């Protein structure tokens, strides 16, 4: 989703600006739900 | 790159200390940033531990920040001792830096992913406008409760970071940051 055509635009801030915070948050939440209980969880 | 955080209120003394850290290095170029830190470029890895030790003895802190990874670039000079901080944010920063160094999701980004670390509600360094892409951690109500934010950045296109998730438990920090990177890399 992030831009690759321009190094100055290859930033999450640009992606959030283009997608909107609600859609970006939804995408992150969907991705995170799949890996929430993975080995990445620290105790 | 090796960033040394300088308390601006103690600037003369701290810059002298930073200079003392740099002095014995074989090859290094040093620059002073208006964000309260000095950066030592092209430091040799073998010389890095000694430089970090000299920083510590001068009562300033420093961190290695090269490579494509998620790291604390704001290098808050008061991190760990600032009033209102619930816990030392440098632990979280270092955990993230080590985890994301050489991580494939970080490698596929054009540039490194920058993350300010702040563990108090007071944004004393303007971290919300700091140049970061996944900004994972800010203390909310108590220890191990973080707020996920992203989309902030200064530079040529300044944005204020927005809250993505109001609460992320500390033990989910790595998976949450990776989820942000994965969305970006899709």
C-alpha cells in the first residue's frame, strides 16, 4: 500500500493521509488480529 | 550512525562531553542537531561500545541508530529521568530496535521506520509531529499500556500523528508494530 515511486513519499504519514486514519486503522487491526497470539507476544 | 542525546539546558557541558565521546574515534563525522542530539556518522562498530561507555560516564545517553529498523530517532535527552514518566522508554525503544534490525518487513521499506519513545502524557519534545512512520508507544494510564499512533512526520510534509489504537498492551508491542509494517508493505 505504501508508495514506492517517490522516496520522499514512501512514508506511513503519506499512506495514512491518502487512506484516511479509519481505513488505515482497520487494515492494521485486521492484520494484527491474525498475529496477535503469535510467538511475537512477550511475557 | 550513533546518536548522542544532549540536554539542551546543560548544552555547553553536554556538548563538551559529546566531543569527548567522539574524540578518540578513528573515523567519524559529527553534527549537532537542533533536536537536542549530536550524530556520529560512520562510527566503527568496534569503537561503539567505548563511545557508549564514555556517554554514560558523562551522564548522557546514546544509541546506535543505523540501518533499516524501527528505532527511537528523537533520542530524548531526558528519557528515563523526566518528571511524569511512568517507566523508562529506552527499554521499549531498544527492544523494538533489536527486533526490527534485519527484519524483512523493515528491509523492504525505503528508509528506516522511526519511532519516538514517550512514556508520559506530556509531549515535551513534540513527538506527535516527529518524523516517524509506525509510532507505537506512548504511556496512557499505567505501565504496559501503550497507545498506537502513526502518520506523523516533520520534514518537507509535516503531519501530526493520529491515534490508530487507543490501547495496546506492552506484550503485544512487537506484533502491533509488525502489523503496521505489513500493511505498509502490502
